C-alpha cells in the first residue's frame, strides 16, 4: 500500500495545518493614513509622503538617495539609462532570475549576456561573470535570489578592474546586509521591487537607491519625464541631459505610505524569516540529499523572498523536480513552488536570438539547479512550526523515494 499521499496514501497535513500568512498585510492604521493622503490631494509629483519613504528606505540599506518608481522592472531600466547603457553595449545577467532582469536590458537596446550561477548560492558566479566580459560590456546585474546574496565584493572587484558598472537587483533582498552594509548600496545603483508577492508590497512599486548624487538626479529625471527633483509641478527649471531618455514611471504617495508602515514593521517580520531559516536548516540536516540554498559568503543580515531548498543527492537527483513539488503539495505543504527556471526557457521570454547570447562555457550550473530546486515563499516562513512540518514532509518523501522513481 502506498505511503505517499500523491499515490493514494494519507496526507501528513490536513485542514490547512501548514500556516500561511495572509499577504499582502493590511492594517486599519495604514487605511486611515491612506484616507488622509487621498483627501490631501497630494498623490504624486514628489509628494511629502514619497520623499519620506525614499529617505527612510535608502537609510535602512545604508544609501543616501532613494527614487520611488512605479514598479521593479522600470527601476532596472532607469538604472541602465542613468548609467548610459544603450545600443551596442552588453549587460551581463545570471541565467537564473526572473525575466524582468533580462528584459530591462532589451528595453534600453543593449545585448543581454547570460552567465552561470554558483551551485551553493544560486546567484551569479564571479568567475562566470569575468569569463563573459568583452570590450562591449558596460554593466553587470548581479541578482540576490530568493534567500541568498551574490558575492558583491568579488563581483565589484572584477567590475572595477574592467570599468563595468554594477546594478544590484535586490527585488528579493529587502533588508539584507553584505559584510555589514546594506544590499543595494554596494553597486552604483540598487533596484528593489514592491510587487504584490514581495516581502514588502504595495501591489506595484519599485525604488532605486544610490550613494551617488549625480546618478540620483539622473534616475529622478529618467522616471519623472525629465523634471529635476528640485522642480515644482509644472515648472521645469532646467532641461534633462540630452543623453538621457526620460519616462513617466512615477510612484504614488499611496504606495509610499503603505511601504512606510511596512518598513516600520519589517525588522520583526525579517527576524521571523531568519528564525525559520535556522530551524529549517537544523531539521533538514539529518535528511541526506537535501540542502538549503546558501545565504552567501559574507551575508550578515538576510532578507527573504523565499527559502530555496535543493534536492540533489541520495537518489533525489533521479526524481523530476515537478514530481517532488507535487508530492510535497499532496502532503499538505501548500507554499512550495519550483524555481523560475532558466530565463531563456521561460514561457514569457521572447527575445530574438540576436538580442542575447550565452557566456563562454554556457550555464550548466543553472540548468542543473532549476531541475533540483524548490522554494518556500516568504509568507509561509512567518511561523516556525512550518519549518518542522516542511522537514517532516521531506523526511516522508526521503523514506519513500522508491514510490517517486
């Protein structure tokens, strides 16, 4: 008789025992503040609420300037624009990321170069990055993925040696610190997303942070149809630089207020995620063939969009990742997903072959990891009991692997 629920056995968890935090969070206090903003009519155009959030969020990540935008894709696009990246240039990105990282390169007319990842962090490999560099390379976008941080010191050292700009994609790493300094403040520009599912969410919004005043002004003009941050509404004081393509990518005061309140509560939520990670690591340590995505060599405060779990040994490597996900789901683990997959193989990726290329040596690590990795989304990480429950479900699969082979 089958033991695994996917084959007709009794599920390990029933009646929604695996607790999921309702997301995005809501509060009456924030709702009252949103009404005040609504009645104030100060909804946009560098409103006081926007300015306050920009300063607070940038400071939380050890940066001086923040530029709120409409989402976390246009933040990457404007970062590239601000750095002068365009047609004829190449931008190196990891092969494992959400498609927006790559598409932002295409939006500015540059060529996307996919480089391989590290097997432990699943983030951009510094060595693969260096192999991908050509005389056309203008920028690199290391992605802090799921629950790990790219090796910023190694990547920035290589970039500096070759005169390449670094844009950190921090969509998954709210609150993270690398070697004691906030993620997003290491490179020239850091880009964050506040899309509906992120650890800080306003439905849609994004922000760029930087410590470079000139870049901050270019970013502001790029998202605000050419206006300077110091201009009043309808009173442009100086023209934007002719080399800067400007858009209407403005964020809103309503989004900024939601995010301000979430930022105040974020350290406590982030601590819950870190406690979950520590307990899950302990629980999985006794199960052969299963490991957590590494935090990163010098990660000192972790942020989480999800917790990566890799099934790559003791027979698990012979089982399709989708079957593992389905088996865990059948046991009642309802916040587990497979990873994004290689950007190039995503259903929504539609670049022409001439718009991108693979770095020398290809991306074998990325192609292997996407077949072996699951992710527990952050709203399933707020309750430590879920770590024990998840490990119990994995243990059940491990003890009955023959049913999945």
